[in-house]
């Protein structure tokens, strides 16, 4: 995953993975837990999608309502997506302070 350098002059790096536009990844907020590894998410493009926790993250990372996520919409069904990464609360507030998160989903 790519890392972002917020400003050119301050020399400060944010060590958080960022969504890759080439792979159609985007920011999202966990909206409602549905059970069975499914979560309703509010995406940065303004749509609400059903997110599926991938097997790699299923047992390792717990996701709660209000968490900042990186998702990748399915190519054949746009209303569904895979959850790629979950940010910690500290990472999410740092990204919000830097202005990286789109305003439509910025709750931090």
C-alpha cells in the first residue's frame, strides 16, 4: 500500500496505507454491522454498499461502527465491496487533520 507525504515543506510523513485509485479503492465509514462478516459502509463517492470482510482480515482485525476503512468495490456488482484495511482511531484522526479524508465521510 502506498504512503502519503502530506506537505512538501514540513518533511513529515504519515505512515498509513492509502487507497490506490488504479485499483478502484476508496475511503469508507463502517455504518452498520450486519453479521456473517458483512458490514454496510458509506463510501467516499456518496453511495452505500455492502462490505465483506476478506478472509485475511476476518480473525485478525475487529471492525466496529464508525471505523475508517479502505474498500474496493466489486467490478461485476457495484453495490458490494471488499474491505481491504481498517485504520486505527489515531491513524484516522491524523489523516483527518492532514485533510486527506473526503469531507463527505469525515467524522473525525
